[in-house]
C-alpha cells in the first residue's frame, strides 16, 4: 500500500514539475529569439600585437582585456582579441609587471596592432593585488550574481587560514568551534547549515571529506574563492538553498615553485609548497602541491563557561589551557597531463591524498571538557579533467571532470571518566572518579568507522553564438555509498546496521547574453534535480520456525526543479546595477527521509524538498578617482524566503524508547538584509577596505491553526550573528630599508554585534559584543623571491566567540617565510 | 513538613466539618480560615514558549507570581509571556517549588548550564531573585537529568539517570566473547541537599531484571519520579522500559510489555537497588517532567502508569515496599473510555487525587477526580478544548484542600481552575492570557 501511494505521489509530482519546466524553457527560448538581434548590431574588429618586457623578451600569459573580452598572450608574446567596433581601453596585465593601458579605436571589420612593453614591478605594491587578477574577479562580480571573489594572493604570504579569509568577506560569517581544525559552519546572508554548499573547482566538497577542506587547504594553494549568495550559477550544480562557496585551486599558468613555512602560538606549524612545470614543445605539464598543518590549540580559556565542578557540585571558576584539541592535517595533489595542445586546452589525470587527526575538546558548549575523543579522516581521490574550446565544432567548449574518491573516517570516544579543565579525572563525593553519564565523553563509547565511496562526474558544454550569446549545459552525477562499523558494538548489532546509498543527478541549462555594448549582461538558468536514496535495513524474518536475516530495501526517488536569473546593467562605466533571483531547493537528506533507527526517528518517504525564493538587488559604484584618491563602493539588499523547511515535531507521549516523530515540512523563515563594502586607496601607499552586513532572519510562520499570530512572527531567530563589520587597512613603504624592497603593514578588525542564543531574552544566553583586532607586517626582499610575514592576532587578548559558550583563541603571534621562483 | 502536613489535615477536617454541617452563610468563614493557612502564599504560574513548532515548549519557560486571592479571581488576567520572568534553561525548565511557595527550584535542561540546580526567591509578579549559589549535577546525571523533590519538607531533591545501555557482550565491554545475557545501562541516583545547595550523595550501578526478562532483551531505559516511603527509609523510583531484539540489537516497538516495574533503593544511602514488579499494570511509571508516585494518607504509595497496554492504572505499593496486586484500579474502566494515558497527576489528601489525562490515542487533555479508596474516577466538569494538551504539564499545586491547575489549550487563553479535594467543587480562577504556540505548564 505504501508503495502505491508513494508511486502516485511521484507521478503526480513529476507531471507538475515537467509542466513548470516547460514554462521556464518557453520563456527562456522567447528571450533567446528576441535578443538574437543584438548580436548582429556591432560587427567586430581584431586587435593584435606582441607583449614584451623591459628587456624586449616576449611575455606569455599576459591578460589583455577590453569591453569584457579577455585574451591571453601566447608563448611568443603575441595576442589577438576580437572587439566590437568603437573605442576601447585595452588593459594589459600580468603578474610581476605594472599594468599598461592602451586606448584603441577600431572600425567594423578593421584590424589594428597594439604592442605592449611592460615594466617589472615589486611584490607588495598594492595595485598588483588589485589589478593582477582584476579581470577574473571583475568578470565574475559584474555578471549580476551576488558574488564575492576573494583573492588569496596577499593572504598566501601571510599567516592566514582560509576560513579567516572567508570570515572577513562581506555577508559571510564563519562559525568555528575553537581553533585550527575544529568544526565549522558557514552563514551566508542569514542562511546556514546544509543550505550552504561548498565546492572545490566546482565539485561538491563531500568528494574530498574532512581532511581536504577549508580547514586544511592553505590559501597558498588557492587561486580564488567565489562566494555566491542566494543565487548560484548553473555550472555549480548542487541543491544549494542559501548559497555556495567555490574554492578554485591554483591553476598555474607559468613554471613556478613556491614554498612557505609558518610557526606561531599554540605550537602551530604550517607548511605548503606548490610547483608547476610545462614543456613548451610537447605541452606536457606537471602540477604538484602539498600542505602540512599542525597545532596543539592549547590556548587559554576563562570566564563563566570555564569551571571545574567540585565533588559537591559547586563551581570552581578557573583559567585553563585546552588540553585535548590538537589538530594535524597533511595532504598533496599531483596532476599530470597536457596543456594547450591541439586536442585539449587541458588534460590532466591526478591524485589527491589527504589525512587528518582532530582532537575534540568539547561538544556544543565548552562547559564540559572532553579527553580522548578524536576523529581521523583520510581520502584518496583520483581525477580526470579535460577541457577543450572549439570542441568538434567551433565555439563549443567541452569540460569533463570525473572523480572517484575513497574516503574513510573514524570517530573514537572510549574514555569513561569525567575530566576537569586541568585534564584531571573529576572525583565524586566518595573520592572515586566519576563515570561519564552516557558511558564516554560525548555519548556512548564508540569506535565508529565510516567509509564512503564517492563518484562524481561532471560534464559541461558552453556554446558561444556570436560574441554575445552563450548557452551553458551542465550535468553532474554524484553517487555515494556509505557504510559504517562501530567496533564498540557487538558483531550481531553491527550486522544489523542498515546502509544508505545516495545518488544525485543535476542538469542545468543556462543562457547568457550581452547587449548594448556589453552594458547589459543577463544569465537565465534552470536546474533539474533528481535524488535517489536506497535504504537497506536488515530485519529478522521467521519462516517455518527458522530465523533468518533478510534485507528490507526501499528507495526514495525525488525530483524537483529550480530556476533563476541574474543580470547586470552598466548605467555608466562606474555605475552598475546588479540583480539576481532564484527559486532554490534543498533535497531532504537521508536522515530526513529515512529517519534514524539509532535515534528511533521514523521515516517519512513523502517529505518534500525545502524551497527558498532568493532575491538580490545591488549597485556597484566607482572607482571614482580624484588626484591620488580612489574610491569604490557597493551595496546590495537581499531576501531569502524559505518554505517547507524540514523540522522535527516533538511528541512527549510517543514512546522515545520505541519511536520518535519523523521530519516534516513545517517551517517557514525569512531573511531580509543588506550589505555594503567600500574600498579606498590613496596614491600607491594606503588602502582601506570596510564592509558591513546586517540582516533580519526571522520566524515567518504567521498564524497558528486558530488564526492567532505567533509571538515570534517576524522576530529575529535566536543564535544568528546578524550584524557584522570588517575592516582592513594596509600601508606600503617602498624601499624603506633596502632598494626594491617593500614593507607592508596591515591592520584588521572584526566586529560582531551581540545576539541572543535562545528565544528567551536572558542576558545569560546572550553572546558578548565582539571587537577583535589584528596587526600584521610583511617584508619583500629586493630579489623578489623572499617574503617574510609576521602577524599578531587578537592583539588585546579579548574573549572571542563564534558560537555561544565556545571561546576562540586569544592573543597569538605567527611568523612565516615564503619563497618563490618563477621561470626556472 | 510532617507538621505542616498535619496542619493541613487538621484544617482540612475543620473545613470538611464546616462544609458538611454549615449552610451557605458559612462560606466567608471558610475562606477566612483558609487565609490563615497560607495567607501570603504566592501562586507561581509557569508557561512554556514554543521553539519551532506550536506546543513543543522548546522556547524556554517563563514564570509569574500572583496572590492566592488573584488566582481565585476570574476577573484577573495574567500573561506570563508579557510580564513574566524567564527561567534560565535552554529548553523547558524542570521546576519544583518549596512547600510555602516562597522558593522556586530549577534544574536547567540541556544547554551550556544543563544540570545546573538553582534557587529563585519568589518576590511576586515577575520578580524572582536567583540565589548566587548553584550546584551542577551534570557530571553524575548528565546535562538533561530527570529530578523531583521529595515530600520531606524541602530537604531533598533526587535526580536519576540511565545511560549507555549495552549488551553484556558488547565489543568494547569486559566480556565481548560471552553469549548474550542482557542489555543494561548504568543507573545514577543522586541526592541534592536543597537547603545547603550541595550534592548530598550519589550511587551508580547496573540494575538487573530477572535473567529470563533480560534474555528476551528487556532493559530499563530511564528512571524517573522517585518517591519516599512512609518509613522514610526507601525510595521508590519509576521506570521506563525498553526491549531490544538480542538477535539484532535494534529496539523493538511491538513487544509484549512486562508488568510495571519500580526500583527500590535504600534511603538515604541510595544503595541496594531492587526491582519490584506489578502484575496489575503493564505500563511505564516514569511520568514526564513531574511527580508520578505519591505517599498517600494511608501510608501506601500510589503510582500511575503510562503507555500501559491496558490503559493507565493506578498501582499501589504497600508499606513493605512491594506492589499490592490485590489493588486493581483501571482508569479505562473507571472512566469508561479506552486507552487512558495519565500525563500528570497529584495526590490531594484523604485518598483523593486529580489526574490530567488523554484517551483514545488523541492528545486532547481532560481532568479527572480520582478516589483511590473507592477506585472511582470522574471527569471534572470544565470546558475542554481540542487543543488542550497536558503532555508537558509539570505543576499541579496542592495547597490545603485546594488543587490548582493551569488549563490553557495551545495558543488559546484559559484559566486557573481550583478543585476542592474535599468537596469536589470547581472554581474558575484567574484568566491566563496565552500566545500562539505557547501553553501553560504548571502552578507552583
């Protein structure tokens, strides 16, 4: 009976979705036709030339950009770029040289030569940070999406974690449960938890697991991080309800080797190296990188949450060092292949291996310290990447990524005693050590091995129709088989643990268009999600008096569609409007569909996906240049209207010993807010970045079944850091100590307004207001190969909290040495 | 306490005599006499705010105190949610009050302060002063302990916990290669000194059932709602039972229930746990967030059952600390309905008790007056609402002959109702102003 109703539901829903998708695509096609005219309106001309350095040597891989067209110079320094007829500012940039601008005027169908001669420049000159990757950053940020592109160039030579970089980004709040390596959640414009998806090079991060994550990957291995808020472009295919963070690893255009080591407070040691080699004749390319992180995280904690409980139950407030919080991770990646050859722009096969160990000092709150609880994870990821422009036919780009990953993780918690903050066994009234109430530090004793095999395959086609139209088709198939073995359970119990295998297919289609001399850029997209979960629970069957173990199999197959658009319009070159909107979805997780036999949560096969209607509207203004002052500014507002939120009802009368309620689609929340960012530079010495984000994430169920308005309706949800400000100030002294050297001084602050952590407005359940300040300095030696950085974090040793009752590190010092060789 | 209780009884007798012999004109006199018993007793009302779903009570607990006079006056409106004092607890607080109503006791349930016992002085209205000494029992009894106060003159609170239920041959245990014999957890029984705010003592042990029961996979899942016997030398602790299939290790839902069980331990040593089993009741007797067993005037202990396969029963435990199986009081039979489930109940004196219950598998709450001696139950005549749910109810106040209950359907206004345990009269008291999704959970 179950099966038939379920089947009916599915068919019904499928028909509904198909209809909706049809609607979306008809609008889509209509737009295609109406806009096709624009592509004919501005015939192109060709600008070509050669880029050379001061000595007259050709400079390969220089970026030439004008009117949103980008070209790269070849190995011989030559380049060619097609531009619409008219006047353009053609900007030539390349790492290590000063940017050069050439004004070009081109007739329809005309040809023009513009040669560039570039001047070397020193690292540390601010413009490099701003200009060198401007093209990609700006290209992404002006498409219309609410996206921030985080450049890692400066951070790479300093003592920074990737999570710290993200945390300073407007609209992003990183909440970490302690020091380096501890658990992290991300909040994007008021949406968090599993509504934020993380990708590495466009592949869901779950392919890699905990050991290769934003906790372990150093900024030096990252090219850039793209943070999409609310609306996610088609090529990042996953059911990301509230946003996506895409980490783009270093692509390496030129032969180089960089290496760094850093050491600092809490015995924190970090090293990373990355290298790339390319044989210019055969195109054979090798890329390799590796990292190592370790920290004792034995920072001091104090205050009302740090207390030892005396045998009689009274508190003894103490100042103590964390003692079970060490973290270590190591990883590396090797890719072999060919670049810029006839049959491929890129072809790589690769291996990525990583391993970590993470001690866990406490649970949700630090009021009870743990000893001996830790996790270890490992991942072996094999990959194949292929990319080719003009694939089979002209103007068709084809990308293919295939990955197979073997992930394993173990959670160990077997220590049976209570510990105090000095790492000693707590004793009871009788003088004997006290057993933990649930058998081990956090729960029942466990040595739980969880193994996952993850396969991820992604194929994409980009087809350019003329200069102004592009169609993007993307498909991702993702499959994960998971099994677990808790070695603390008996053999029988272990053989009766079910399995959950999940597979997802997500197809997305997008149409990108430019019009009015590229002043208008639009991107329309639709996504179709299919998720299948196979559940197998072993059961005992009695037949003819014989008891046998049988496998009870059920599967859930859900499909749904989402769609959205992004557009930008440059009213003037320095005033741009940006809007994006998406009907975003999140598919229910395996636990939400099938419940959990361990926690007696019953299944709900008919549970629906969560839906959120997301909207962003913003403007980017500037840069305005007056003498040596330069100012740019952006502000945007957003709405996240989430429905069918998956929550679990509580019913005290059900027998918790037997079963508890399933998950249901009951909740509604809304998040409305805005964020702003200003960037000011003076001459080539001073730069100031200031950003702020403020939102109201509110309970959005208005009436109870009797028509009475809920008390919380439109009230801020508890435990949301809703108001943050970040600032970064940088000053450069050139040639202060040595000729051709540069000394950079940095100052940062982060402000988080206090917030309540429960619906009760009690001071005790409110976080303190935070204002954390950091200082840094880096020195570039004249040979341009060596950079030394020193950082002092949380200089006033303030109590810092991302999560309620979890203190983060106090004052800390770090020193880092970086070494780079190019063109060896 | 004993003296206070005797006082109650004495006045009860006086009032009963007056009630029986007097005419209407005597009513003011009766009130006058009662005023003298508990003249300045605060009536503290507790409300539970919703967390994410209406009626879940996970948004925290708010309290507000009014005078007895106001509590009796239906013209008085009280809104704890607007004017009340939020009790420091992440989820619904586990409140108890002193007998004179001047002190409120709470153990915070989960959260950073889970397991923290604190005392609040009741100053009236929304004014409560938290005393600066707290004591934390989480190391012994977890951050979500179950506890009640003993009826011993506000001297002792007892918190209980069962954790880490595992097979005797669990891989991590001492005998991984032994054949299966039982699933057992480690039980903790802890005594709190409520006056000095200290842990007075604790014991931890495994509590075995019979070998046959254990071989079938039965185990004590939770302990709750302890009560002190008449001799004040034993605690009777309610149980919540679970059955796991020894062949799979998984919990079962459709199992045949054993007779209701209680754990008897020595007091005040908390030693020598012993399991007693009823042949009358087949449910759990752990209650939920409140008392579930009471020492009655006749010296015996009366206990309600929940999730009883034959509907809730009131069981009797005699002064030898054994179930009196000759005492059969089925609420299904007494009320003439099926599947009665007692959410919360309270003994009011002289064999009379009041029970908040549901029946027929719905969650709609009703109130019944029980006569433990006559084994009869009558539904109390007050307006009932489909959204009235006593599932999380914790506080029925007995003050003299009067029994106070806060009756509010989820998200709707309601009233305090005052039942006279002697006469059975029902008085509609102060109006309780409610908010969507919230409900009132007690009078203390």
